[in-house]
C-alpha cells in the first residue's frame, strides 16, 4: 500500500522546506528552498560542516566581511543542494531590500553570478523575493532577463494577481501564517480543513490562475499540519517541512485529489495597478500584518546569521 506522501507526489511537485543536506537526501524532493532561517538551521547540520569550514576559510583569505561571507555561504549551500535535486533551489534576496526594486535586482544578479561561478546554471535557481509591490516589480525585470523568481510572503489575492501580471515563475502563498492570524483574531483553536482560511486562500488563488490560463506556479507553503497539505492535494507545488514529510510517509490513508485545472470555476480576471494593489493590501489587515511581520523576521534571522558567521570568522 502506498503512503500519503507517495500519493501526493503523483499529483503535486513536492518541495523540501529545508536547507539541510541530510533531509534532502532522505526525502528526495524535486526542488528545495533556502532562506536565512533555514541556513541558520543548516549550520548545525553535520553534513554541512566541511562546506561551512571551507567557505569561511576562503572568505577570511579573501578579506570578506561577515555580511559578504553570508552571501557567498548561502549560495555555496544552495549549490550543494542543487546537485541533489532534479529541479530548482530557491535562494532569497535580503529581506532588508524588500522595498527597493533596483537593489533587489542587483542582489539577484549577484546571486545568479555566484551560482554561475560555481557551475550552477540559472535554470537551476529561483530568486526568492518578498511579494511587496517593489519586490514584484523586481521580479518583472528579472523575468524579462530570463531569471526565474519565487515570490514569497504572499497572503492575498492582490499579491497573487500582481505576481501573475509580472509573469513571476512561481508564488509561495503562506497557508499556516494566514491560519495563525485568523485563529488569534477569531479566538479559534482550529479549523476543519475546508474551513481553514489558509487553505481557502490558496484554493482561491489556484482557481483564479487556472481560470485565466496563468502559467505562474502556485506553491503552497508554511504548513502547520498534514490536514492542510491534504486539503491542497493537486496544487502545482507544495513546500513541506521534514517533520510533516515524515508524518505523511508513515500515513497509509488514501489521498483524494482536491485541486485540478479542469475544475476551475472560470472566475474573471482582475485589473491590478499600484494604487489598487496598495489599497487592497491596506484593506486586508491580515495580509498587511503578516507581510510586514515576515519581512521583519527574515531580516532578524539574516542579522543573526551575519553575527554567527562573524563570530566563527
């Protein structure tokens, strides 16, 4: 009998939400993802010890600052992961650049150049940007240059529409963080899968994309439990933490397909410009709060990572 994870892989591209080499080897995902939080965790991964030591030694000899060393180390880890997966490795532009289109584009080009220096072509990389208006504009520029982007910290239809208009390669709507916000706001302990606000948000975005022939990949992210994942079976991609991958690998239940392009409702396209985007985000307290919080948290982990590397150097 197949398990839930095997069944999910038949209908959805499974991505490992980890930067740890051992986890990627164990679960054999198609793609994997990195961000400062995941790189921090990977620093304690025994499988990465030699790589970290080698890269920091090279950084010291080259006279790099701790911040520059972090930039190089992040790509070095991504390059190692790229050799383990058949698909892409998402690599994040610094969160502190989330409201600066030009600097985001420049940083993304540097990331691609560093991957190229290590023998990893750009078609193995996704540049990860926060779904601010400025981040989406950066993605639009990068996509026009043949650099594919993953728009992250996505919590609303306004963000999803703007990303589609920018021809972003992939978006990462954050299921669990949406649910967290509504639990607190509504005083709820839990939701049934079909009532879960995070699940409903991704289903709505998926339906809009498939109804309008949008090629942008929908990758559900930030899951709190396997019920949320099962409720999105059939979504283009799902990025899943190792603990939840393990739980599904040990679950013998049948997994019905929930999402399918053929079941799109035919919802009409939405016109989106900057003023409309900013107004709709302003009107959505959850999306505004979770986007800002996510950027702050990613930046905090980035600063923590710089400090850790400075101490080691």
